[in-house]
């Protein structure tokens, strides 16, 4: 059951990453320059209040070092790449077991 859920999340994540690639591609073609939707932009589009609520939770750790170089860098990455990598990890975790060779079941 868990493997099925991981595979389903992985497939939905890959579909969402593909949609983001198409969105960025059409925006780039229309604008005659490269447009990439960052994770921070996507998070702001989906729920801006939660993004502003996360910063006070993360900032006190490691004297603010965890927010400024780490979280800000992560939020500037392309959303399709981050979503695609997470989806591939879910698919790898949910893959079926290999059959045992030489054992009858």
C-alpha cells in the first residue's frame, strides 16, 4: 500500500513538473527570453501566507544561517527541477521488489 502511494505521488509530481516545464517554455517563447518559475514564486502563487509563516520558524536555528544562504538558495531554484527530483525519489522508493532468483514461491 505504501509503495502504491509513493508511486502515485511520484507520478503526480512528474506530471506537475512537466506542466511547469511547458508553462516556462511557453512563457519563454512568448517573451523571447528565458523565464524560469522558482520554488519561491510557485509557493507564493499557491499559498503566500504559509511562506511568510515559515521564515520565523526557520530563522532562529543556526543564528539565521539556515534561512539566508540555505532556504533562499532553495527558493530560487527552478520549480520544475525540484519537483522532478522529488518525484523521481518517490518513484524509486515505491518501485516493486525484484523477484528472488532460484526460489519458488
